[in-house]
């Protein structure tokens, strides 16, 4: 998705890993600078084109580790301050543990880690993309 006004935008890609039908997840982008995407449902492994410069990238972890009781592994959004170069290519990644994750932004050209967060707690929560239980109306004919 292109949000850049610059002719030399930077690209920031999400990390998404799929190991099976019910085992998938990764680091999602919540916001870049003043562009807030929130917890919206979108394609996996998206790339965002944005203006280069000093900015804050908010990320969160979202995963299905076998989906028990319709709960998903998630974190609250975490801010990472970074300087994006013109025409730079970056990826948000995670170092995933059982109960924690550390987020980082990697420069894909030099393979260097630009910034890394402290450990963030991972918790099980309902799907943020589908608030509330599903309600299916049933028509019952009256005699």
C-alpha cells in the first residue's frame, strides 16, 4: 500500500509465518508515523510505502498456535523509533518466545537490526478483527 508523497519512499514490510492451516502468525504494523492502520484485517505479509525520515513504527504480534477456544496469541502495540532512508527497504520482525516477543526493525539491504524492543508479554485474547460472538438469525415459521 502506497502512502508516500515522496518520489523516494521507504518500504516497510510485515513478517508473516505460516506453518499450517491453524498455525500462523507474525509481527503486524499498527501505525507508521501519523498513519494508523489499527487492528484491521488485511492481507498477510503486507508492505507499506511511506515517506522517509525519522518516524515511529507501532507493531504488535498476532498468531494462531492451534486455536483453542477461539483465542489468539497477541500483544499490545509497541512503538519503535527509527530513521527510514530514501528508497530504504525494511521489515518488522519478532523474536518469538512462548510468553514473550521482542520486536525489531531490520534494514533488508544491509541485514542490520536498526532497533529492538524489550520483551513484551504475549497473551491469549479473542480475535480483534471480529468483535463479539457471531449471531446468526434463524427464521421460525409461525402456524
